[in-house]
C-alpha cells in the first residue's frame, strides 16, 4: 500500500514525494532520510542498503539479502523442490517465493519488462528513495532501454 501511495506515478503522494526528495540538498537531511529508510527496510525486508531497490519488482522480496547469488533475474536453476541450492532444507528459493506471492501468473507476463536491468553498485549505501525519484536507479534504465520493453518471458 505504501508503495502504491508514494512510488507509483498514479499514487496520490507520488508528486509530493518526488518534489520533496529531489529538492533535498543538505547532507544532514539526506543522511536522516537514509537512516529512516533503512531503519524500516532492515526491519521489514532484511535490507542490505544497496541503494537500488528491487522490492517493487520482486513482490517485496529483497534479492540482495535473500538470494545468496544476489540474482536480479532468477531463478538460477539450482533449486530443488523449491529449496535454495545453497541452503537446501533451510531456505526456500526467492523466486519460488515470488511466484507463490503472485496473485495471478498473468500479472508477471503483463509487466512492461521481463528482464530487469542490473543493479548499480555505485549507489551502495545511499538512499534508494532519493535515487528512485532522482532517476539514478535501475528504473531509469527500464525507461531508456526500449528494446527490452515488450520482451516476454518464454
Ligand atoms: S533491494 Fe536493496 S534497497 Fe531494496 S531492500 Fe534489498 S538491499 Fe534494500
């Protein structure tokens, strides 16, 4: 719900959030925003503070903390019976969990891109909220790379 309200262009608070977060120039305020963001994300998603957030692409599952290979476009092919090959019997594969969270598989096929752009490691430990609205994160590449726009899953 928070994502829909603030981070979707049609959300009621999208414009105000964009205006606020892109106008911040003061280093102390940026540090404060970063602290608040990661306080909640660490609590809720076991966030690794990568600064280029994929939660909205993966049904609120973090690929940095929950996939040992940090795959953005998984699964890797090693999972058996839904278990991660690195932690068999301990952790379920992130991509199996994503699939289970989808209400409808059609939802996945209807997305504008099937292959997600790579993470920008230069954004590590910076605020992904600010990076998103400033057009610095992978969402920017999704918009630029028209060639992947209509690519569908096999
Ligand atoms: S994708 Fe990055 S910013 Fe988002 S929850 Fe995971 S580590 Fe944190």
